C-alpha cells in the first residue's frame, strides 16, 4: 500500500533524494566506502559542504556579508545561542509570541538580556498572527517565528522592522521566496523541508557578531563556525549531504518560486475541502493559515466521529495526521516534498467520509 506521510517532522523527503542518499550510505561515488565512514576533513566532504553553501546562496539570493552555518542541536539550541551572540546584558530584544516554540525562545532569551514581548496570540491559543504592533527602535533585534507547526499559522508577510529580524524558519524554510536582507539571522532545523533530523542551518549577517561582552564558549560562538566553514568539530556529515541533495532537488524543481507554487496548490486543495465539508472546520484565522501545517477538527456535533476518521486515514496509508494535543483534531503537514496526489487522496477521503456519515 502506498504511504502518505503527513508527519510534522522528521518529515517527508523527496523520493529522488532518498534514493541517492541510500546509495551514498552504502557506496559513495563508487569509492567502496560509505559516506558515513569518510573523514569530514577529506576532499569528498569538503566538496559537499562547499556545494551546499553555494546552492543555499544561489537559491535564497544571499548577498555578500551573510554566512551559512551547519550546526547541531536543533532550533531549540538557537533559542539561547542567538541571544547569547547578539544581546548584551542590559540590552533589549523584541519578541512576538505566536506559538509554543516562540514562547520557548522567549524563555531562553531572558537569560541574556531584557525581553519585550511586543505581540502575542497566546490568550486565543495561538490561532492567529498578531499584526500592526509597534517594534521598538532601540531593540537589538526582533524575533519572529515564521510558521507555527503546532497551531497551523504562518506569517505570510514579514513586518517592516527598524531593527534586524531574527527568525525561526524551521518549518517553512525554503518553501517560498523571501528577502534575506530583512533578516539579521535565520535559523531552521532541517527536518521539515531540507533534510533529516540532526543538522540545523543558521544564516547570519556577519557584521552583527562580535558585539557582546560576555565570554562565548567556542562551540556556541557563530564566529567559530564561520572561520572553520562549519568544520570546527565533526559536523553531522550525512544530514548535511542529504540537505545538499534536497537543495539540488529544489533548484531542479523551480527554486523557491517553484516551491511556493507547489505549496499553494496543495494547500488550496485541502483548505477548500475543509471549508466545504460539513464535518470539518479549520482552527486558525483564514488569513493566517499555514501552507505547511494544515490544522483542522471535527465540527462539535460530529466530534464522536474523530477516532473513526483517524482510523480510516491509517487504513488508507495516511500517517502522522493526529493533531498536536494543544489543538487536537488533525494536522496534515504538507511540506515541499509532499506530492499533490497525497493531499488529494486525503481530501477525497474526507469528502467520501462525509458522504457516508451525513
């Protein structure tokens, strides 16, 4: 049976990427050795990370002065590593609280300076993205979370900010074009749109670094990894290689504009079914609906059918659809690699289920 992987992460990867990665895990480029066995100091891996950096620059359109780093520790490490590198004690950073991960980033940043929460949707269980809030000009940076995986909301337009934006793009990184010059720092766990779990991408404007007075341990100082081309210590070699394969796939399939078209089309199929189907309803403000994580529940009077529908999705090869406990219901994560056919299969099942139960 064909499987449709709606998991929120680690998430679906493009089939050609998995195929090529499988070959490399056994015999990399005919060397008779697995990529997993090769030295990260050798010419083979040097070529991998240099191509990955060049493709990242090309695909995003990074100008001079921005560096791409390949780190460990996930976005959760960046919650404290970003303020540790950018924020002095006594200085203030502005944060928008739009979901669970933004809230955790706020908590971590408080250990390094003052945190001003300039906007929040917490009281409404994060079901919308705040807009029109004032960004203090004396803030060191504004921290945003571009897509909220748990709640299914997304920033479709970034605010004009008088200070550099630091952005957690973990769950919609490389899913659409964006202007990199709006950002001082971007970070993203790879396991949504870029690669497997185990590597985190950081893109940083280099002139923002070196301004804090505190001691920075070498492994927590962005400058260490800039100087060593992300090779200060042994990096997550295989996840970086799979990320390189995914970058090639993105370029081949139209770049970020191609990903955006693909993602808009898929999301429209599913949201249209949610809106027309009498059994289901969305959980977020329509204008803030995520193109990556589609969250929906049963209408209250049909709530008793929720477990039955979930069983039917599983029987039809659809995995990872159970909603996060913070929202309940269902969550269909439809990242870059998700084919439209899988989204259509879910929409068709929803329509058929309603026909049988109404």
